[in-house]
C-alpha cells in the first residue's frame, strides 16, 4: 500500500451494521456447533484498484471488535492470530464475466485524516481537487504526493494540474495492469489522437518521482546504469519503474518514463509535454516539441489546452491530447480542471465548494 496506509481508517456505518448482524449470528452458530455453509457466512471485499481492499483486510480484526458488544467474542478476536497474504498477480476486472458493477459495494472515502488531523489544507482549490478524486483512495494518495512540500498559497495551479493529471494519471494507469503484462500503447492512452498502431509495451507499475535538476527526456541519453537525482533519492531509469516529473522550465519534456517495448525488448522513453496555450498549435510547433523531447523511436504525448482539430501526429509514435479530446482522455472530472487551467483561480478569492 502507499502513503494512504498511514491515514485514519474509514468504515461506513452501514458496513458496521452489516458486520454487527453477521458476526453475531456467526458466533452463535459456531458455539452451537452448526458449521454448515448455510450457517457460517463467507466474507468478500469487492472493489476496484486502489479503493481499499488491502487496507480493509488489515483493519478487519479491529473492525470486528468494534462491531460486537459480546465480551467473549471480543476477547477471542483480540487474541486471534492474523495472517495477511498478498497475491499480486496482476488480475483485474474481466468484462466478459463481471458485467454488473451493482454487485460490488464500494464506499467513497471522505478527505483523509491522520490521528484525526486533516491531511489536506482547507482552501477552495484543494477542495475542488479532492472532490475531483471521487473518493478514490489511490487517487487521493496521488494528490497528497503532488502537493507535498508545495506552498498552496503561491502555487502555480497549472503546474499542479500538470503534476496531478498527466504524470499522476499515467502512474495510476500503469497500476491497473500487472508487471510485465503486454499492453498496447493505444489502450494505455485511450482517448488520445495517436499513431501508435499495434505497438505494445511490457507494463511496469510506475512510482512518481520529482527530478531535482532539469534533465533530458531522450532515451539516447539513458543507456546503462543511468541515475537521476530525485527528491526521494537516486532513480535508475533503466529499471523502467518510475515516472519522473522534470524540474521546471526544462528544455525537454515535462515528465517521462522509461518503457520496454514488447517484441524487441528495447528500452525507450515515453515523454509528456504540457502546453498551456489559447491559440491553435501548428503542425510545425508540434514537430518542434517532439524533436526537443524525444530520440528516434521514442513515444511522445503532447497535452495542450489548445484545439488540435486540424493537427495530426505525423511524427512516429506520437499522440495529442487537446481541447478536442481532453475529457475523453482524462475522464469525466477533467472538464472542470481544463477550464481552471486556462484561467487559474486565486486560491484566496475562489468560491467555497461544499
């Protein structure tokens, strides 16, 4: 689990009531020796990636103790030997079998706390971003990482969007799939205008890092044992396990990750460039951004607030996310962030969001 493992555990009152009734009957039948499967229930935790299955399992003993007033059962639960085993095998939702999300019970998280103290500060922009996470645990973790060490009273809101909705978004997508599973680039970047064809990579679950210095995002620079100094220490880019946010005003891309191409096994970079512009980006401008950020055969994604209706990613292995497909790429909450990116609000004057 990530940094959210230190947050105060949140359990809904409805869940506690379900447990209260279930374990009361479970204990009653167990004491009576009625161990048939019709009497002894099975407990399942159903949720998507990053929504708290592992955390709920770790908190289960404590949660059950809270849900019973039977002193005998409480004492038995306190002395229970608990084993937590993980089977991180990359399994995910099978749409052929699991077609109805109504069978899953998922509780949307409230803004997290540690020892009852809020993790996030109380200001309008922060409230908007928390709301846009939709109560998703892993997304809230990513938001906490993005604002760590930043002065929110003086922050450039566009930079925060770049960190949170580009690099963070790519990191979250990588965690949908298992390590070394072959995934097509057009699937990872679904919604973008691209020319990836059927090119695939061996997926790696990416960890977000922030480079201390401005660095190149071209794979030609990174051959063997190349390390980049980041805020949390040195990162070996040849491991292809990190997505790195470049230092501000870098001549190359704004963020990048090493990717291992399926079939050839070659290590290349996937570079993301963010451009806040109101005019239409020309084909020549796109070509310039591509050349300064990539080596031949590297993958390039341009994210821009401008329209790209007439723009085509003619350069090989390139893609465009723009005003025309922003929401299709980033999802249903991204339209509001797009509007804020074009005209960043003053955090001291913005409206209060409930």
